[in-house]
C-alpha cells in the first residue's frame, strides 16, 4: 500500500519521475559501460568471465610412460620434475613468453602455482600481492592457476579471461610459453634435443563463458536499486519542500517564526514590583 502511494505521488510529479528514471538509466549504463565525455562514447566493461583448462604430461625424450622397463624411480623423478615445472610456469620469465603467445600485456597476467605443501605461490612470491591488486583494478582479467599431481607427472592449467576464447588462448599459451622458455634455456646451455624434457599436452584447451547473463543481471539490478534510491531521495526533497511551505505560511499567519518565538510583555506584579496607582 505504501509503495503504491509512493508511486502515485511520484507519478503526480512528472519532472521528478523523469529525473528518477534518468538517474537509474545512467547508473545502469555506468555499471555496464565506461562513460567518457571527451570524446563522448561508451566502452563496454568486461563483466563476463571465460574459463578454460588443459593438462600437460611431463615425459622424457625416450618416453618412460610407454616403456615397460621404466621403474618406480623413473616415474618419481618425472613427478618431481612436473612439480618443479609447474612453479617455473608461474615465474616472471615464463610469464613474458606466455604474454607474447597470448597477445596480452605481461602485467595483466597473474599466475598462481601450488607449492609442495599446497601453498599458493602468490602467498610467498614477493610482489605477487601487488599484482593481484592491480589485476582487480584492471578491466581485462587474465589469471592462471597451475597445479601438479602429487603421484603422477601431470600439470594442470586452469585459465580465466574476459571471454572463453581468450581463456583458451591463455591456457594454450601457458604450455607453449613454458616450452619456449625451456627450449631457450636448453639452447643456451647446449643440451642436446635427445636429453631435453618433453611436454605432452592432452589436447588444446577449449574455453567457455561461466556467467553468460551477467550483463543483464547487473544492469537490471543496478537500475532497480538506483531507481529506489532516487525515489527515496525525491520523497525527502518533497517533504522538506512541504515543511518549508508550511512554516512560511505559519509565519505569515501568526507573524512569528517557530524557531524564534516572539517575546511577550510580563506584568510588573509577576516580577515582584507594584503597579502604578
């Protein structure tokens, strides 16, 4: 009932209703776009989140996986190497190769790799906290979560980006960037191709959007909240204006203001004196 009365009161004031509606529309657009005045324009915000993942197996040039003569020590060595390479993939030098492969700025990528005690690298690597804060402030979000299997020479790569295609490109770039870095280091050290670590990717990453309807949801929610706030503020303005008018009318009628009441003359008898005879 109160909502209906409020809407009816608002409908009687066409200008106020138009201002409330315009404010809600502007706030809804601001939640979905970057508004620029000079030059005027709208730049969409990247509210959608794309995700993709891929798996990489670490093997020797002469595969230990298919060789039945390989023993437990061989697999343990490969598992330890996979854990090491998962952390190398998140390092600063490799991120430069990943950024080049993915076609994004290096500072836009945040890579977290698990350590031996399941501790995220971001909690121990100097400067990673600053990069995480910068990532939240950036419009484009590119994140890599890298982990390894404790019992198998397997590396898991999960990527997040503004779109599914960008997430898949980032996940694939992580594998290709690590390969580029290892190749560069092997060439620099003069290691023969037959003695280099081999990375086998189990299929190229395929990405998708996690929240496809987020634009509609955020835009509608922002519109409703902004419209309610604007209506409440407009009602306060109306009540203040009405009270101002009532006080002005009372002052014209009574000749005094309620805040500063008019002083009345007190008889001398009430002050302890005598009236003149």
